[in-house]
C-alpha cells in the first residue's frame, strides 16, 4: 500500500548503486526493502512520460528479482501528480 511507503517498516536506499550480473551499475532513485520484498520508485520531474522510463524501472525490478527479492516498481511523475505502477 502506498500509504506504507513512508513507514518505518522499510529500509530505505536512496540513489544507491546496484551492480548487475553483467557488471553494469544501476542507480534507482529509491528502493524500499522489507523482508525479501523490494519496492523501487523512480521520480520524474518533467512533463514527458516516455516509454524508456518504463523500461528503466522494469530493469530495476528484474535486477532486484535476480538478487532474490520479490519486487514491484513505480514511476512518480511529480509535475502531473501521477503514480504509475510498472509490471
């Protein structure tokens, strides 16, 4: 639940590097971890909602799954006040 995003149940990682199996570094804006579940959030401040943003968050989700977490992701478009779930 989004209301839980700011609770103390999560360990919050902001702009922390994650090394992929291929050796590429990824840096999501925010990752929240509780038990073996991770929620990744990417913040966008412009007006555009580009398909590349969705692909970026999907990459984060996949990477977290490869690290052993069940995971979900969201893009927060601040200007438009939209929270887009990513599958």
